[in-house]
């Protein structure tokens, strides 16, 4: 039996299999509100047969958006729009749906990728002043962020709690807190971005303090029966930056605070990063974290082949695999993986008759009959 297609428990949430659709920014929102693009995009992914769908990085405040077109959950209008999408998607799929909540920090106020992705100066119509742990820009020549003071930190806390409460009201099944890819929580963790001299900077304990405060607040604000977990960058890929040894410490503390899983990525905090790209290049980080944590660990990054994913789970390098770009390219990847590995996936009955010859039992509960 395929281990990739065996069930997985994340807290109280049961996944049909160990394939997770990772968050993928769509840069297609209207003032933070989900649009028809999200309805079509999430609808097709929800019929993919994966075990869990995580909605893209969703900003907890307007200034927390990566771009002006980012999805948000900071207003009543945002809440209504995303609830509309969720209700529609759930009429065609029972797949659990979670959301990634985040704040872009100094990487906010950016153009969308297909327009270059560069920083938008705060004096431009679509730009705004960014915030960060320290007044250190992401890249040389960029407008510097404002360092968060006590009031600024309190606002970020309140924004995460408010977004969590909105996520609970519209029935999301889980929350992933974005602590990766150089965004605000990662900026606090990394000594490359965090130059503070107060209780939120300097030592590892101090640099972890604010991200762990956010985790604790989100966990307390979300219903106890629904899981909260974190996504982190295991390394900055820069000498003197955040690394896997520090990540192990963070994960242990996150688990103690109620994190139900650890989603392991890497990089994003510095243009100086030197990433050794290759198939499954981040899996080793997941393996190291899994060896020290008692909650499910999710591996991500250039996992493209069914046999590769099966091996990751079979070797206990991780408990689940996440696909992002690969799922955009092939939204039926779980179907094809199940066909290759002898697994089964849930699918809408309208699609049951599409199972290829030789894998007629590909879809769970499928019945074939026609006059």
C-alpha cells in the first residue's frame, strides 16, 4: 500500500492522504478581497484529490500585504468575499481548507511578479511605508522600513488575532502562520534582518520571542478543535544568518505552544542567499526537524515525481509533502500520483468515468454504470 496515500492526522484534522497544496500567492485580490479568480483557482485545486489545501499568504493588515493585489483578511469586506469563495468551493469538494496568515514586513509594498516584483516607493500611489524589526532594507538601495515600536508590535498582535477570529467565523479548518521566506516573522528570527537591542533582538531566545507570541495568540484565538501550525525557513542560505540548528529550537518551542505541524521551507530573507537547488533540496531540513519534533513535519521544494514523494514518506524524512508550482502546472497531480503508486483519491462523481484503463479503482467510492 502506498504510504503517500495513507491518512494523516494534524491535530484533530484528518487528511485523506499526505499530499498538501502549499500556499501560492495569486496577486489577484481587490483591496484584499477574494475575487472570481480565487473561486476558479481554489475550486480546481479543491477537486485535485490532495489531502489539504492551504490558501495563499493572506495579510492580516493592509500594510502587511506583499503587493497591493494581495489577499487579505483584515476587513469585513475581505471576510465576506472569502466566505463566498469557501461556500462555493465546498459545494463541490469536502477537502479540508486552511489558510496561511502572514505579514510581509519590509518585503511589503511590492509590484506583482509579472510587473517586476520590485519595491514600490511609499510616495507612489500604490505604495506605503513598510515596517520591520529594524530599519534595515531588504536590498541595497530600497526605501528603509520603520522599526516597530511598542505600539507597532501591539498592532501586529491585534491584527493577527482579528484575522484569526475572521478565519474561525468563516469556517476555515486550520491556520498556518507564515514565519518563512523573509517576511515579518522570519525577519524577527534572522540576525540578518533583526538588529534590535531590546527583548526582541540579539539572542536566539529574544529573536524567537515575537513570532512565538504571535503563535500563542493565534492558537488561543482559534477554536481548540482546529489546528494551528507554522511554516518556517529552515535556513537563510547566508553565512551568519538563521540556520537549521536554530530552527530545531524554534520548532520545539512552537510544539510546546500548541503548533500541530511544522512546514519546512527555506530562504527569502536576503538577496545574498546562495541556494543549492535540486530535487527535494529542502527535504534534509525537514528530516532533521522531524527527528526532534513530535508533530507532523511537511516537506516542500522541487518535489515533482510521485516516486520521489513516496520515498520521502517511506523513509520517514517527513510526514507529508507539499507542492506549489508543481500543482499549478498539473492540478491533477494527486490523481496521476495515485495512478502511478496504486493509491486512491476522492473525486467528484462527475469525473469518475475519466479513470484510465487499468486503474478503474482510482477514485474512492466510484460507481460505473450507463445505459
